[in-house]
């Protein structure tokens, strides 16, 4: 590197240092004035304060921040005029500005969802590990083979269960008495069920009952005589293999909760009429 090149680099670094110093002084100067947070204008009861002006300046490139130093009042006036233009549209509720309204609506909705929903979707590692330890049956894909007989009343269930316990064929009784036509034709065989909540409401309980023994459960459909004939228990995968899936599941639960809170707050501020 020759002496000329070295001098050019030194001059460039020196200029950058001057800009950084000037920018820093400008921000400090504005911040000092903004400590009192003086209101420079009020538009329709909305105050524009010096702290807001300082915040906008900090967002600008360093060179622009320095140039504003000699025209600070002009920059403040530009922010005032922006607010005037914005509120003029708000006051007419975007009359004759449907396209603009849709753009603003999209921007606002995305901002609110990002701030109050997306940014809250943080699942601690400990919660993922806890879910892994407490839901091993679901994670490994454990299933049971189930048969059932569906009746209208519990008394009918009890009577049929007594006959099964006495040695009569579950399959034969299912074909004769079950109201669930599809499974009745197949000896009451309902198929494989996983260890999670389902439409019957008692799916998880089926993993706790002894095999080849009739048990009574009730649902909205009626009374069920359930019998588990077999159980499939695959090996448990390592946590690192299922970590992402568990994390996404827990994030989904957080997302639903956060969205519900956001929408409840939104509905409290507006009136919805569905003719």
C-alpha cells in the first residue's frame, strides 16, 4: 500500500469520525431538549413531542442526521404536516380511498399480530422437555386395537356386559345389538386408536384398562361397551428427533391463546352487527 492510499484511508476515517461525532452530538442535543418532552404541535388532540422528533431522526442515515442539525425546525414541521395529512384521511374514514384503507388495514393487522401474537410465541426448552416426558405414549405413536358395542342406554350396556363377563361372544353380541352399523358388521371392531383426546371423550382411558375385558363408557352417542384386544408400543424416539415438532405444537397453543386475548380486546372497542 503506497503513501497516497494510506493518506486516503486516513482522510476517509477522519471524515467518518467527524460525522459520527456530529451525529452523536445532534442526538444528545435533541435528547437533552426532549427530557422536558416539549409539545411542538397538537393535531386533533394528538401531541407531537420533541422526543418523537428525536426518535424519527435516529432512524435516518448518519449523513441525513447531521444535515438536519441546521434545519431541525423544518424537519419538525415536516412531521407535523405528515400527521395533518394522515388525520385528514382518518377524519373521513377513508372516504373515496378504498385501496388506501385496505393497505392501512393490512399494515395494522400485521403489526398487531406480530406484536401481540408472533413475538409471544417463545417456548422455553424446559417446557418442551416436560411435554416430552409427560406424553411419551403420543410421541412414540402408541395405539390400541379396540372393539365396541353401542347401545342407547346404560342399562342395556350393563346387561350385555354381564353376558360378556359370563362368557358369551363379544363379537356375536356386537353383531346382534350394536347400533353402530359399520362396526357391528365386523364383530364390533373399531380399529386402532391413539392416546389422545378424540370425539368419544374417553380415548385416553382405553390405554389404562386391562385387555380382553369389557368396560363401560358413555358419550353423546350413547353407552359403549369397549374391549381392548391388543396394544402397539413403538420405541420412544430421542428428544432431539421430535423437538421441533413439540415446539411447534406448543407454539400453536400459545398462538391460539394470544389471538383470543387480542380479539377480545378488539371486540371490546368496536360494535359488530351481523344483519
